[in-house]
């Protein structure tokens, strides 16, 4: 009797092992010759950016491009950003694409709505390398999908702090270093308040957006502050975090540590940093087409300012590739998604600087002799959505004048930061109510 039980247990063990070896179903079946539909800007752009490389590696996969530019046929050439977004969303929903190209906002919505195919299992099945992406990137994409991975990004937009090495050396000032805080950057910038170059005043920190409000928002963004709650009901100006952002920005202006780019220069190629009269500025990656301006000064880059104790920076996605949950060709669609964000494309993209950064590390170490390592030094975090569900541009329109007046009152020592913060919260709340009322009155279907 005892031996029969031993034999039975042995047989069950063998059957279990056989089932594990031979009965396991693959998440996706092996690749077969197939056709996929990919939504992209237009066909020419697709083959220039990805298609010609993809065809070389996967000649058995035919690609049909669904062009986003066809939206213009519906709207005409003069359109609002809101109308464009609405029409693109409509195109995405009705396209029957196998591969979506999405921005972060639409990606998050599609993931929530169950329109995207989860990639975690097929990544494990294929042994696809996700360790080679910049630190924190995969977790950032997962945060858009409630902790699950629904897509990959071939590149991101992010910034670094540029500094003029000659100005620092000539004035015997130690140059900035990686992972400085905003306060440390402003302290360093203030040391240039009396310096001149060829008779022109030198700006310690050159802010390219043009006003103190934008500087305050940059500081707040670094700290991960929310201005408006996710429901669009409440503002948070009168808080310790926002008071600190206001204090840093107004002190920097009062101490002549920061200079704002004049409105007359906002849309011109003129830039005081590349004219040699600014010690530091913050900008995106250098570009091949813009290098004729960038080579006029000797510059180096370091990381953007960080929040004390947190070595991370926001990254912004223009293109997230995802497989449609309804695709009948998921294997071929997944092959494209992983190829677009894979090593081959990272290598190809690193040869042409277009203002975007490959998400895979090790492929863009330098550009024309300048180290690019600072862009990959901080951990990526999701771009801070400080505006809740409210349009940033609409909020600017009704509130920016008030903001500028209150910040100027602090700079002129006519108000304390506490007084200005209380007033701004009251008036920002009123602006929020105005926008909500306007939205209720807006006719259905208007853009």
C-alpha cells in the first residue's frame, strides 16, 4: 500500500513537469508574415524616422501608415490646439490601428479605458531588455498605466543647465556642479551682478521664458507642487511649498541673480547666453541645426536644479508607442514597438540631434565634443501635472496679470510673501470659478 502511494506521487510529479515543459501557452505566438497599421504623422515622416530601418530587419511585416495630418482636411489650416487634440483623439478611436503613437495625456486615458495591450508578460516571454533605459523611465511609463506597462518611448524631452566656462574662469568664480538646488544656482548667479563683458552687463542666470511667474512655476515643478487639485475645484497657493517657490523667485530678481528674456526676443534667434553675456541658462538638448549659434561660446552642461534630497527630474513624452488591445496582429505590432524603442533605433537617433534624447543609455555620450551625460544622470520622474484638469493656457489668460502684480509687490517689498500668497489663493480661486462657469456655458460641440 505504501509503495502504491509513492508510485502515484511520482506519476503526478512527472505529469506536472511534462505539463510545465510542453503544455505552457506562449503569451504571443511566433512571428508570421503579416500586416500592421501604424498611426503616425504621415507616411514620409514614418519611413524617415522608423520605417526604413524596420523594413530592413522585418521584411515579412508590411506596414500601412495612418497619417495624423489627415486631421487637417477636417479642420483646415488655422485651428486651435484644443480642436486639433479632439480630432486626433477621434482619429485614434476610429482608426483600427495596431500600433498607436500617443502623447502622455492620451496614453494615460487609453490605458485607463482598456484600449492598450499590457506588455509585462510578453516582455518576460521575449526576454526583452528594459534595464537599458534611463533610470526611472519604465516606472514613469507605468505610472501612466496604474502600475502596468502599456507602451514604450523611443525618446523624451528634458533639460539641462548650460554654463559659459569662459565667463566663470575669467571672473575666478567656481563653475556650477551637478545636482545643485535652485537656491545654490541663484547664489552663484548673484556673483555676476556687477560683471560686464565688452561693456554689456553679464546675467548670472538667463531665463528664456520671459517673466518671474514662469520662473516660479519652474521652481514649483521641480518640487512637484500642485497648483490646482485633480478635480479642478481648489487652488493651493497659500501653502508652505508655494511660498518657498515665490520666495526663491522674488529674491533672485531682487538680488539681480536672474534676467528674463525680453518679449521682443522670444521668437527670434537672439539669445544672450550664446551672445556671451549670460553665465547660465536652462535649455533642452543641443541640436544639429542650431549648433551655429551654440558654438559661439564655450559651454558645458550639468543637471538641472533639483529638489533638496531628491535626485530626479521631469521627463516629457511626445511619442509613446503602444499596441492596441483590439489588434489582430499583436505579435507583429509588438515587434514594431520594441524595435522603435530598441538599441538599433537609439544608435541611429544618437547620430542626429533634433532636440530629443534617446531613452536608452550609452548611445549619446557626447555631441561635438560636449558631454551629454548630465541628461542621463538624474532619475526620470513623471512630468508634474500642477494644473489638474484645467487648461494651463486658459488659466494664464484670466490670472497671469494678477500673478505678476503680486510677485512685483513682493519684489518691491510692498507685500510679504505670506500676504501675497493669501491674496493669490483668493484670486486664483475666483479665476477657477470663472473658467468653470465659462465651460458650463460653452455650446456642446464647440471648440
